[in-house]
């Protein structure tokens, strides 16, 4: 069943169109990677899905009971965010704010959800530590746990391994794959890492001069990815 549908979507800013007449659907349990050149509108599309920016035209709808405020979001980190002076527990728990409404406190169920996601992302050992004292890979796990607190069936990840070392990158990809395969969470991930996209994703949405949407096997055969990897090959 479709959990996200984009129909004839156009996006832009300052009078400039970035994405034009985009159509695709994501089903429950999909792992979709959004790839493409810099400036092709990948992060802009993620923000539009979340309702953070308006569409120029077209329609984005959610299905299978998914609401906009029930989509987990892991944005690209900024230097200010990396130095945020809060505990791991406080940051993860803040992911439950969307469900708390006007309540000035978190419920027992919300605290239990935060505990479960801390365990799920492997950060229990440092849940009382200050976020800014953690390594880049640890910080990304914290932000992923926070996103999971908001998510019911879907998470949007914008360059989740950006600036991570190879070991932390492999661990993050493994964790995301586990959430998708074992917990059946729909994953939509923006990435420049075409090799990882082909390895982990079920479907690829490529934005740019050429727009492609289909399975990863179809993507490889299409040749759209050529030029992104040394030698023109998908490894």
C-alpha cells in the first residue's frame, strides 16, 4: 500500500523552478534513495514532503494512516547543532513533542518510546552524556533515535552519513537497513553515495537533468548513475 504519493509536483524558489512535474510513489516498507547532482532539489523535496515549504504546483499525499506529524526526520547537521548543550536523553525524548500537543510534560508511554529507540540505536551507554561531547557517528545515532520517536511508519533521512568516517558510515547504513528490514519502517534517504544506494535501497529516485524513478536494478541498467562513480561503474 502506498504511504507517500507525489503527483505532478513542481518546486522552486526565487522564481526558479528546481523540480518539475515529478511523479513517484513509495509503498510501506520501501527503502527509497533520492540521488542526483548538487542543486537538483533533493533536500528541497524532503522539506516539501514534510510540509515545511509550499509546492509551486502538484500534490503530495500520505496514505496507509500516515500523518505528516508522524514522519520522522533526520536533517543535515549544522555546526551549531553539533555543539548543542543538552543530554542524549533530552534530545531523543524531544522527538515525542509532536504527539505531546499542548501538554507541558511527556507521558509514560512517550518516555518508554524514547527508551526503546535509545536501545534500538545502540546509544544506551551514553544516554546521560552531553550531546556535544559525542563523536559524529554517535551524534547521528542520537538524532536517528529522536527521529524514530516521531515516526510511526516512515523516516526521512537527509545525508545521514555526511562527514562520518568509514566505520561510522558502515554502522549507520547497517542500522538503517535493520530498521527497514526488521521493523518494516519505510526509509526515504537523500544520499550522494550511489554505491550505497544501490547496495541498500529497493528503489531509486534520481533528480537532475535526467529524472529517474524505479528499482535499483532498473537504475543500474538505465545508465543514469554513470559519471557518479569512478570508471562509470556501479560497484
